[in-house]
C-alpha cells in the first residue's frame, strides 16, 4: 500500500466555547451578478464586499473582455464602468471561466442576444458539465451554440441581432437557467417570460430592479412563479454592498449553537427569504438566534446574527421544500 493510501485514524475532541464578532466572505451569487450587471449598465458601479474567489475573478475578466472597465482599489472596493445593454464588444480571445458554473451559464445568456461570437472554456471540471439546459432556451431567441459532445464546454455562442422574445417554462426550478433567459431578454425587443414550477433564488430579479429594470413577478396558483421583463432595457449604474454568504455563515453559526457558553455575532448576512432555510430550521430546533440591524441593500435583506449556545437543540422534522 502506498503512503498516499495509508489509512489514518480520525479523531475528535470536545472543544471550548467560541465568541467574537466576525464577517464571513461575501456571497458568491451576488458577487457574480454585481460585476455582470455593472458591466451592462451605463455609468460606474461601485461594489464593496465582493467575494474575491477564483470563480468571481473569472467573471471580472470576462466582463473586461466584453468591453467593461473593471478595477479594484487597494481597500478592496471594485469599480465597474459598463458599456450599456446592446453594446458589448466581441472578445479578442477565449473567455476562460475556470470552475464558474454560474458564471458561464449567466454569461451565455448575456451574449446570446448580442451580435457577437464568444468562445468559452473552463477547467477540467467545468468542461464536464453539460450546458444544454441553458443552450436550449437561449437557442429559442435565435442564438447558436457549438459545444463538445453532450453539450459540454468548450463552447462557442454565436449571438443574434434579431432576437425574438420567448416564454419559457422551466422543467425544474433553476436560478441559473431562469437568470440566463432573463439576461438574454434584456437586449430583446418585447416581453420575455420565465415560468418556474417553484421559487428558485431570485437574486437576479432583485438586482435587476436595483439597476432600474422593470421586472414583474407573479405567484402562480401552483406555488410557482412567472417572471417577465420587457426589452430592450436600459440599466443605470447602481452601487452594490455585497452581503455575506449564508452558506459560509453556517459554520460559525452552528458551532456557536452547540456549545452552551458561546456567543458570536455574524455581520451583514444575506437574509433573502430563499436563502434562510438553515436559520429558520435552527430556530425551530430551539437555537438562540437573534437578527439585528436588519436593512435592505441593493434589493436584498441583510442583517446581523447574534448567536448563543444557551439553548439545547431539539430534533424536528424539516420539510423537503426548504432545501431545494
């Protein structure tokens, strides 16, 4: 047996309480969109709290190649000067999205209704992921896609200058597919509509409104949603404060709850109703979680979580639709 295959025992030991005041990294979904939407808007958008991971940085580079000016100050503040909807520049080289699945799918929607040809690639993992769920509805606008077998990247998107609005019913709830269709609708004359069987993350709808786009959302009788926007849309620069990622906040949150003497404050957490399932569940289990300083930033609800371990958690039944 090689050294790399040697079995090693794993052990754990009880630890002491934790306490402190922290800010976890920014939300990835909102970080991607802030760069994309800033690049599509007229004017300069200031972004603070951006998650500076490889996926988001790939989106920043993609927007630069499409003509936007994207810069970072020494203090971590980002500035995006957009070109406006309909004015994207055809990239001079291939856009490498790294491992950013959200990035490549939303970018495909953006370029699909611009009269440019865009080549996308990514790392080995991304190039194994099928893009058909996005390519199929975007082709209905008139865009053409060239991919490897089974719809995998590398991928060429040949955008159309004669885009026709569509009404698309999602076979399953997907924020990425919904967002790609909506972003294609920005540069399409007429009303583009997406019907989803149940609510998916709505960061795109919220942020588009923040940038001045009129997005209509209706709740259907079956609990799903119908989302519509009319293009061509004009987006105006709007500053973004990226909230912290509730998924990242989950670790100190749970750690504080399971030790009686813990006391932790987690700052600026995204409290979008479609992202707070864990918080709701932990409160139902008896967790001592208090939301303070609740406010709205760029269409998103944000707040601070004050968490202690003074209560013993109890088992509950969690509804399946809370974890889509």
